C-alpha cells in the first residue's frame, strides 16, 4: 500500500514495542522501537512529549534530541 504524498503525521502511538505513526489519510506507519534506541529507553512521559513540525511532516522529541522526518519513515525498512 502506498502512502499519499500529501499525508501528514497526526499523532504517534506506542504499541507492543512499536511506534505507530497515524497519518492524516488514515494510513498507519509501524516501526520497531528498537530502531530508535533513545525512544526505547525513554519513559512513557518523555515519549508523549513530542511536537509536530513542518506542517506535520516532522515529529520531534526535543527533550530526547530525536527528530524524524515523514519521508524517512516512509522509506524505512
């Protein structure tokens, strides 16, 4: 399934060791949290403290120094 190019990140959930990015078109991108060790080690409170930037094409955890781009998430394997 292909993600619409104009879709943006709406939110992120943390489910069973995975990050699940929920996009504006309803699509979900699932990534193993082990790919992001800083998030894997972070507390639940720190994980919830994210901000969306660049009109929803970037998600940032400022306190953890982590920034993820939607285009990178789409191509991650």
